[in-house]
């Protein structure tokens, strides 16, 4: 099978209809929604990009929010999201209540928070993915892309030698994509997985139990060289700002850090 990723898209994406074809939990507070886009509206995405989803709320109010794409680009017409439930939110509870067969409007793909291993400018020795909660969604697309390419085209020149995945969650139950992450890390020794749980933890949790800070990053990334790394951070503003300043203290330069802010 030949891997294909679209290169940067310059035109503004058009709204299209998408049908929900699957729904399942990937954490206690994150639901996976898989949609199928029918017809010519589908445009292949680059890992890290997002779609705008538009819904009509009871009373006729139209509301839009952005959601990152979780799947890899070679599933033609299929777009997968990971939506965190914000209890008092306007849009995420509506999306949580969708059932298979429902149709909504969406527009995409958009965004420059991307990792495209087929383009030489993205080549790196170490790929570092740091996500807080649902911030793992676009990073999953990148990690899944890495895994696909390792299986299908392992000789791709831009494919990194090591991948560091650092995840922060409030509880064990809300670790996003927990099973899949563990599975990938056990199958691919070059994938280094670190999970930190910041809230109350059960006895059996023997890993980090604090927020990601300079000390954690020094321990985890100790053997990477800032000169050879590409870093992607995704989550809420405070998470991104804290991690960015910790990385700078460790020696990474701002120019090598890409961020996607969820608000
Ligand atoms: C480029 C981009 C990609 C995004 N990708 C994703 C994604 O993959 N998955 C995902 O779940 N979200 C993602 N978001 C966030 C998403 O767009 C919404 O902001 C989020 O779902 C909340 O919308 P809402 O209408 O439910 O809540 P709102 O009605 O907008 O907000 C209700 C309350 O919740 C607070 N709030 C808003 N967002 C969060 C949050 N993330 N965590 C905690 N409190 C919050 C607000 O401050 C407010 O007090 C992304 C945002 C951007 C900009």
C-alpha cells in the first residue's frame, strides 16, 4: 500500500455533510466519533489538522467549534474525532449525544499544527508529542501515522528514530487512548511512553503522579538532543505555557516547539 498525504492546502475548505458511523469511549470523558464524508467534498488531511463542526441547537441557534482529527489520512472519506465532554459546554454535550446515522455539517481540514513525514522539512531524529487530556487527539493522528509508516514504508528518510509521548491526565480513567498507547509502546521499542496522573491515584499506579514539569521532562527526554527534535504540544493554554517554559529551561528552543491551543 502506498502512503499518501496531501501537501499544504491553500483554499478555504467548504462545508459538507458527514454521517456518524461509529461511537465509542476512548477515556471516561472522551468519546470517539467516526464520520463518513460522502462525495467530492472529502480532502485528505495531514496529521495534526482539525475540522470545524457546525450544529443546530434546540431553538435554532447555530454553533461552531473546532475539533482535531485523530485518525490517519489514508482512510478515504473517514474522519475520526475525540471529543471531551465539558459538562456545562454548549457543543460538546450535543456531540456526545449523537447516535450512529446522525448527520452534521463540517468543514476542513485546516490548521498548520502538522507533522508530515513525507516532506523533508519535517524530518527529525526525535519526535516529541506532549498532550494534556483531549490535547492527545491530534497527537494520536501523528503517532498513528508514524506506526503506519513503520509498518508500510519503514525506510522513509524523514521518519524519526525515536518518538516520545508524554501524556497528562487528571485520573487513570481519563487517560486518553490508554490501551492503544500502551499497545503501541510495547510493540515499538523506540516509542517511549510517559503517563502522568495529576489527581487522586489508585495504589497500583506506579508512575508519575504530578503535573509535567521541568524535572519530568529532564528525566524523560534526557537522551534527546534539542538540535534533533521536533516538539508538538497540545492542550489548554496554561498546560501549553507551562510545558513550553519548562522545555526552554531544559534547553529546547522556541523555534522547535509547535503548539495547538484548545482554549
Ligand atoms: C484547533 C482546535 C482543536 C480542538 N480540538 C479538540 C479536540 O480534538 N477535542 C476536544 O474535546 N476539544 C477540542 N477543541 C476544543 C473545542 O473546540 C471546544 O472548545 C470544546 O469542545 C468546548 O466546547 P463547548 O461548546 O462544549 O464548551 P463552551 O460552551 O465553549 O465552554 C463552556 C465552559 O467550558 C470551558 N471549557 C472550554 N473548553 C474546555 C476544555 N477543553 N476543558 C475544560 N474546560 C473547557 C469554558 O471555559 C467554559 O467555561 C479544539 C479547539 C481548537 C481551537
